[in-house]
C-alpha cells in the first residue's frame, strides 16, 4: 500500500475491514466460497460493457450513509430503489456493502440485483482475494478496487482473479500516481474519485484533470460529488460522460425522474 501523509481515518477503515475479512475466513473457508462462486446461478451481466455504450452512462448508487455525510437514507428499500434506478435509465447500479461506516450489507446487493436486469457493482473496501471469491458468490457483476489501499501485487491479483470469474473491476484512483499503478496492473475501467478519502474534500474538476492522462480505449468514470444536472453539464464540457451518482439519488424522492433529466443532457455524446 502506498504511504500517505494523513491517513488515520482511511487506515482505520482498512484495518477494520482486514479484521472483518479474517473473521469471515474463519467462519467460511475460501474453498467453500469458491464452490459457491463457481455454482452461481446467473452469469455476470457485463458492467464494463454497459458503460461502453454511447451517451451519458450513470452508475446509480444505493447508499444508506457515509462517514462524511452521516445518515443519508438509512431505511431505504434496496429492491425498490434499484427498480427505480433501472426505470430511470441507469446503466448499472452500485451497492455499498460496507456495514460499519456506510451501513450497507450484502443483503442490499442481493435485493438490488434480484429486482433488476442491469449490472450491479459491489462497492466496498476490497483488500484481499477472499473478497473476490465472496463477491462472485454473492452474484455481483463487478467490484470496486481502490488503488490507494492496495499494494501492486494485491491489485494485480484482484484484477486477475476477478477476470477469471467474469467480474469487471472499477479501479478507483485519486491522483496521477494511482492512475499509473492502475494502468500498470492492467485496469481497463478507471473510476476517478473527486473526493479525497482522507480529508473528504471534494473537487469535481479533479476527474477531468486525471482523465486527461488516460489512454484511448480505457473508460473513465467520475466518482463522488456529482449530484445535479449542473454538475453533469460541467463535466460533459470537460469530456466526461460516465458518472457514479450516489447521495443525490438516494436522497431524492423520485430518483427515476432525476436520472432521466441527467441522461437527457447528453443526447448522443
């Protein structure tokens, strides 16, 4: 893992996640997870493929809470909101499964996927291969890999193992160093976080700056801080057309209409 100057809270999350994974490994050995993953009932739905279609493509996130915002919609119905997202034209759905800090769960992921026909991303702090087997066993179509919390060997192994299961990986970066490491590891789908995971400061222009260094053929997705049609328009002008939208949709009483208004801005990008 790369060293960070001010990383106490992020390290706290990662430390807790490593402990959680170790406890899970004792309760459910990796061999059992592998058997469950190989026996999954449905094939992955093609998360990256869905983002490669033309026009504005939005990954709509189911998000109950966050460390920076507190409770967002703790009592949301994951199946109902997932269905609304699909009706609104979302390209895919992201589901927070981290429980301690984001109040998510794997049950939210299962409910969202069962209620829809579009790809579902497991958004969590993936720190080991064990969680890749777990993600496949849950029936997800993709997972998030955060470069900043992984060393190069683990990042590469997560990408490779995911590909073996047919899972796509949204590889999250924050700066140019992260991007170089992601590309060197073979990432083809890059999520650029506009929010600093350490300070929680957000700058939605960050994605455009980092995306300028992404080679042709690699998909860039703007993550965090995109919450309005104005934000979408601003980023479209910078050449971005793929977004993950979470808090704003989770808070909205009519997320389908909100999605439709955002997607309509693109025409045929």
